[in-house]
C-alpha cells in the first residue's frame, strides 16, 4: 500500500509541476490580484497594469525557483510551428551586480520583428512591426530554462498574424450564440459556453541513424523514394500490438514530460502501420488543447531524439503505408458542466441536444468547403481519398439509430413500430437516445460518437487551431440563425419542432453512414451535390469565396484583408513545400541514385568480364540482363529528373499564387511521380549494399 501511495504521490507531484496554473496562482498571488486575474481569464476583462506587475513578479519568482533564467512570449505564427524569442530575467543592478526582473509590461506585451514571419502581403500594406500579447486563458509554463508565456501575435495595424487570435475570436463567438440558445431553453445558471477538444495524435518512430541517412526525410519529413517492402501492413499485426521495449521507454518518458506541463496524456497504442503509434490526451477547452497539442508534437520529437529515434509527424512519410492523422474530438460544454452534444434524460434536454445536433448538421453541410480548407496541406493531399483516411468529400456519420430518429422527426411519423405516436420535439414523446453509438464507423470524416464529433480529416502535423476555429465559426453562424428565429417565436415548442424538421429535411444529404472509402460513395456523393476538392490547390480558393468572406466578417473572426492574406500564405506554403520536395528529388537522383546505379552496373560488368576471362563459355545472361535493365532505368530517371527541374524552374516564373498552385498540382506533382517510379524500379534491381540510403524495410523495422 505504501508503495502504491508513493507511486501515486510521484505522479501527482509531477503533474502540472511546470505550469503556472490555478493552484499556483491561488497560492502565490494576493487574493485581490488572484480574483482580478480570474476575471480576466474567465470573462476576458482587461487586466489593470498594477495587477499585471504583481502577476509578473510572482510568475518570475516561481519560474526562477524552478530553475528558469529566461522568459519568452510563445506564439503560433502562420508557419505552422511555434515561435519563441528568449530574453533573460537578468537586469544590471549597480555596476557589479544583477537582479532578476520581470515587469507587468514585459508579461503583457512583446514586440518581435514581424518581418520574418509569413504575413501574406500584410507587410507590404502595413508596417513590419508585430506585437505579441499575453493570452491569460492559457497557462504559462516552463520549458527547459525558459518561462513560456502563451501569446497572440498581430501586426501594427491589428491584423492577426497567428493561429491563436482567430481561434479565440471563434470561441468567443460560439459562446455568444450558444448562450442565446440555452437561455431560450430556460438555462439561467450557465455564464459561459466553451468548445472542448481531445486530439488523438498519430506518429511514426524510426531509428535516428536511418533518418539522418535520408536527405528526403531530413529536408521534407517524408520519403520521396522507396520501393514497397515485402511486408507492409497487410498482416494487420501492428495495430494494438505489443509495444516494443524501446518504444515503451519513449512513451514513459513522453508521458512524464507531458504530465509536467499539465498535458493529460492518457491513451497510447500501436497504430495500423509498422512503426506507427498514437497518443490521446484527455480533452480540455479548445485554446488549451491547441497549445498542448503544439507542445506535444515538439516534445515528441525531443524525447524521440533522446532515445536515439526520430519522430515523424508528416502526414504521409511512406508511400503505400498508412499515413498519420489527428482525430479532432470536438464538443460544446457549459461552465456548469453540461455537454451540449450529449443526449439528456428529459425531453427538454433532448430537444436542446437535437437543436445543437441539427446546428452542426447544417453547418457541416453548408460549409463543407471550409472544413476541407481547414485540413488542406500538400502532405495531407496524399492521405485524403487514398483508402486509409476519409476521402476529400465531407459527410457525417450519425449511426443508424440517430439517423432513424431524425428521419422520423422529418416525416412526422412514429420512430418505431411499437409507438403509434407522432414524433414531436421539445414536448413529450422523444424516445431515449442511444448514448453510445456502438456501430462505429472508422471511415467517416465527421462522426458523431455519442457525445462529441470526431473530425478525422486532419493530418498529423497540423495545428488544430485552423479546423477548430472553422468548426466554431460555422456552428456559431447556425446557432445565431436558430436564435434569431426562436427568440421571435410565439410558441417556442412549435417553432422548435418546425425548425428541426425543416433543417433535417434540407440538410439530410450530408449524412452518410456507409463506407466512405468505396468508389460507390464518390459517385453517390456527386449525385447528392457534395463537393469533392481533391487537392489543396482545389480547396483553398473556397477560403476567399464571397460566402466565406461574409461568414467570417459577420462574426468578426477575420477581416477581408486577413482572409486574403491567409489565402496567400497557405497557397504559398503549398507551393514552397512542393518546390522543396521537387528540388530534393532532383538532388538525390543526381548525386545519390544515379551514381549508385552506375557503381553497381560497373561492378556487375566487371564481374562478367572476369568470368569471360576465366572461360568464354560461362554464360553472362544475368549480368547482361541487369546492366541492360538498369541502363534503361537510369536513362528514364535522368530524363524524368531533368523534366522535373524544368517544371520547377517554370513554376518560379508564375507570379499569381493561385496559378502557381495549380501549376504545382498539374505539372510538378506528375513530374515528381515519374522520377519516383523510375527510381523505385531501379531500387528493386540494385544490390542493397549499393543503394545509397536505407530502404523501406530498414526504416519501418528499424526500432525493436
Ligand atoms: P476513441 O475515439 O479512440 O474510441 P475515446 O472516445 O475514448 O477514444 O476518446 C477519444 C478522445 O476524445 C480523447 O482525447 C477524449 O478525451 C476525447 N473526448 C471525450 N469526450 C470529449 C468531449 N466532450 N469533448 C472533446 N473531446 C472529448
Ligand atoms: Mg478516435
């Protein structure tokens, strides 16, 4: 028992030990300061400068006690990764001493140079100066020797330059609209509604030496070459399989690092592909979940390195093997602890649940394109629609039972044969809702899983702020439309019944409970008029459509200028990623693969000549065959590589970003495919000893 207690104490002593969280604040701040800070955190009230000074000082003392010497404003620019610039706490005190200082001003505002971060044209219009501002709703934490302060990042003109600002705006807007609805249902206690997220994170672990030996992995995060290994994932023996000792050690270490930062890492298991794993945390509010997920990805890489491994977060590191995604489990909760997407026990609760559910159905149907945009990236294009991840078509899974209930409401008929009564919402006779959809559908891009939605199209490397700010905004829009109608209604129950019935009947096409990976679904979806934006270049323009601009400006999530700047940034990123991949391919072809083919061919030729010297009668069919086949391959490969370089040069000449994106999609990507095909074929003909870098078997089975 004592042992158990000790073990428990160790974990609870570790958990959150590096976070300036509520417990620490309460312990270390004077009561009125603590209260003022809570008001800022909960209600977004501005913090008085004198209060900020007290908080900053307490934070600094706490951090210094924990060994920190520096602080940084930690933010999430449009690069997709986090940024930090460290300043030390040290200030001169007289001419021979130093003191540790940290002021409220330094806590609240920072001024990093914005000119080195993507701004999508905002820089041209406005000053290069950028500011970071403290986000008190996400706790400060210590990483290494640095106190990290979560911040938003914006330009001199006030335009958001980061991923967090619009996310916070969207959470605010959803709160506002959802509050209107729950007040209509008679809830007088709730003062705030938040969205919650639990992101399940997939990743690969490979041996670091193998990783270092591959220029493509180092520069682009994925293998640009590699013939299929004799064994892939077909035996399905990896999923939930035994965790290898080295991986288990990594996971234990990772958990501890995450726990210290208050990240509730909970579930871990092997995934479908060899060397693929998953970690799921306990869900929290969307803002913290986003910060935590960014930290999780960073720490995964660092801990892997410590264990002599590389953690791959690319969406598709290996062709022919499942890529990695991130399931975004999303729900809406009140600060009184009610999950608004959970069917309740009373008819009233169920009517409210149905209204929120129909709001999500309508949102997903009307803004399919935006959801698709929110997960679009060059890397994720390899997954969506490739029989491993949901297709590029958005649809929703509700499960048969819930779908039947909605159908009955729509028809105004009885839900099951036993009851002859008409289905009515909001009054008396709703059936008990299925609490757990046991008929799980793994192929749906957007699945209802009993009390939350699971958005499954995200790639593993994505910052989850993007999809969540879009989800929040589109649902806020539908809730605002619903509230407009219901607030004016004379008879609430009748209006509610009619609203739900009408919404279901208008948006039913988005519900699909079948197999999303099938060819038939692609055809069926087209008949239903659902959009199918296959690539990033196809999807991104929806972001600046009239409908999108209207939505985002109405809810003050983005200004028109911000939307256009983001569009530019995302399309540019797509082009740049593909350019780096193309250049890496050409480089590896010329300086590694072709020379290897030449060396091996020479060795084989030499062997054949030696045989002939021994005796002219010894046949050399094998050598001749290999050298011939490899020569043909090399000729093809060389030509394909030159063609790729030509295309890359041509792409550089295109000024319009949209056209450039299309050119990469239509010209560069096929040229890359041709190079790969020739090289992968050559690999299967070449002595493994001569191949210039580790192959798929080496990479996928390198950790044991
Ligand atoms: P799986 O999808 O693998 O069956 P679970 O359903 O247990 O796993 O949960 C997956 C993730 O969903 C976890 O990160 C969990 O914390 C999260 N989750 C559970 N409830 C909610 C909620 N109300 N809001 C957001 N995320 C949630
Ligand atoms: Mg899941």
